[in-house]
C-alpha cells in the first residue's frame, strides 16, 4: 500500500504531511471490530464528500498535525471508553483543541438499546478536547467471540446478541460532519 493512498488499514502507521485538500482522520478503538466498521462507514461518507480520509486504529495515529479535522470513536465496555482511546485524547488534548473534532461511542445493545446513559468518559473527554459533538451508536454483540469473563457478564446482564448498529444514523452523522467542515473549517467554530 503506497504512502499516498487514501485508505489505510488499521495496521498502517500514519505519518503524513499536510497537503492542500482537506484531510480527516477517523481514529478508533475497537476490541472486536464492530466500532472499526463504524469508523470505516464514516470514512466512506466523508470520502464521498470529497474529503481525504485515513481510518486507523487509534494507537497507529501519530501525526495529528497532518489533519484538518479529527473524528475519534471507541467501543464502550463497562461504561467506559477503551483505555487506549481515552489516553490518546488526554495525551493529545492540546493539539485536538486546536482542530475541529467529533467523538462517537458505540455500545448499547438491544431494542430499545441499553444502557441509555452516555459512557462515563464522554462528558470529560468532550470538555478536554472541546469536541463539536458526541454521538452514541448502537453496538454489536457476538457472544462466541467473548472471553470467559465477558461472556459471564453479558449473560448475567441478559444482554441480547445481535447487531444494533444503525447504518443510516451513522451515515447521517458522518454527512453532518462533512457539511460542517465544508461550511466552516475553522477549529474554533462550534456547531
Ligand atoms: C463485557 C462487555 C461489557 C460491555 N459493556 C457495555 C457498556 O457498559 N455500555 C455499552 O454501551 N456497551 C457495552 N458493551 C457492548 C459493546 O460496547 C458492543 O458490543 C460494541 O459493539 C463492541 O465494539 P467492538 O467490537 O468495537 O469492541 C459491552 C460488551 C461486553 C462484551
């Protein structure tokens, strides 16, 4: 895969230079892949809107200054963002505050989706990076992929298996990001 290619797998190390076209990174923390697929869908919509996009595992993103905007997401486990995502935002808060940023969480399972509450980390993370928006999307639960402790927990909670991600909702949110960036790429503007 060439360095100039727009789509990079989560395994790629990102260290790109700033060019003229608007460039966005969708950086995601995902344990079993469901949240990564949401990130890829968001990236696809932004790309359709003429924006250059890297979709990457959050621990592979090294050069935030190469981007004009950042979308960050994490799966939610036991009410919290994955540790790597939280640490990434805290470590890069200064840089992220100077960029337009959006956050998303993915986790709630079932119909209606539960839990209803935002992840514990959402409010403080929105605050420290001055995110323009935070969105919670449904998650996906496949018990066959869980470790023993996780399976015991979701069984005790009677969490239903299934894929509760709403792709229309995800695409609509991504489109709102593209629209906001095109309308006002100023990092200090709030939508
Ligand atoms: C042990 C366990 C705990 C979970 N806890 C929460 C939670 O507290 N809140 C929530 O919204 N989702 C919770 N979930 C659902 C996951 O966030 C959901 O399955 C998500 O889609 C996983 O994303 P990933 O495949 O990217 O890791 C939990 C799932 C497991 C297996």
